[in-house]
C-alpha cells in the first residue's frame, strides 16, 4: 500500500486544512470570554514542537520503507504548519502577557529567549518554502533549510525549560535521534 | 522490520502524550487536609502584597499560583496551604526563589 505521487498531491490540500485547524481553533478559543491564555499558549507551543519534529523527522520516516517514500513530499506542509503554529504560539504568549513591557523584561530568561531564537530561525525557512525560492537558491536552498536543526534544538530547549515540558522535549528529541539512527542503519544494510 | 523501527521511533512521543498532565511533582506539601486554608485567602493576601494573580490551583498538596510578582516578574509560585509561606518561585523555568 504505497502512495503514488498523484495520491500524495491530492492528499496535500486536505492535509493543509487539517494542519491549519488546531492553530485556528486555539486562536478562536483565545477570543472566548474568560479564556485561559496561558494554557492556550502552552498547548499551541506543544503542538508547534510536535509539528516541527514531524516536519524534520519525515525524511527519516520516508526512508524507513519504500511504501513511505512519497511522504517526503508532504514535508513542506508540515514545516509550514510548524511555523504557522509557532506564530500562533507567539501571538497567544503576547496576548497572555497583555503588554510589551513584561515581554521585554523576560527576554533574557533562558526559557524565553530560546523560544524567540527558534522562531526567528524558522522565518527564513518559511520565506524560502516556495518552488520559486527553491529554484532561485539552487544548492544553497538545502544548506539554508538545514537551519531547521538548530531551530528544533532551540525549540526543544525552550520546551524543556519554560514550563513542565521535560517529558515532551525528551520524547521529541528521542524520536529525532532514533530516526537518525535508523537512517544510518539503512545506509549500511542495503535492503 | 522497518515497521518495527517506525514504532520504536514513535514510541517516546506516544508515551509523552499519554502521560499524566496533573501533578508536576515540582513541590509537595504534606499537611493535614483539615488545616488547609482556603485558596481565596492566599490570593487576597498576595494581592495585598502587590501580586497580580492570574490563576491559582492546588498542586502536590500546595497552592500553585500563576501571576506577576510585586517586582513585575511573570512567575509560577508555590505556597504552603496552611501557613501561606512562599516555597518556590520560577520565572519561565528560572528558579528565582526556593525555600531551603
């Protein structure tokens, strides 16, 4: 049951929709009276972390089996969903803080600047996610997109430190590490 | 073979998402339930000291408070539910205060 290129292409639109829904729902929740903005910011951050790891790990998953190989074409959707959800996460954080002053005041706290840095690294990746940018940048595109690795490292550090995120951060790191290991294994034992 | 790898790789995530979200275990207070004072009293006392409390709830037998300190730091703090003594204050994971 492997996916053909056509199937992955038709899968793409429903996938965009599905990936956009949680972020939209969280924003809608934030607009409700008596919304717990801290909790919504929390949930959006966890979701962004999972999406980012999925986007990066998708290459590893796709290499596990020929049947999964086409999944790699859905990577852009996951990457942009991770970025979009991170932006939603930032918005919810800013709403929860309610003013600029306290935001600036905690900018140097490790649990916070790691989050800002991770998001900033994702900006050039999102901006160059189009086919046109891929063509224009040529080989440099791949090098630029490798910024995803420091971005995910910072994002997981942020998750680990900021608030009760140790378990999630370690689990996500374990997923990435295990996928990298299976990648090396496949390289050696050609099947 | 490869399916096994996929499952192994995704297992930690499943475990993390299925794990309990309730008690964080950051602080525990062992006190008699009959001695515990109402949470609203703590919030009132903190507000009088200059805190802005956004959320308060019991956690690990203590009271856990989210809010802004009189110094203007956005924090998560733990208090003894009987004496209202400050036990632990953390600003985005940076420990600002811990009772020795």
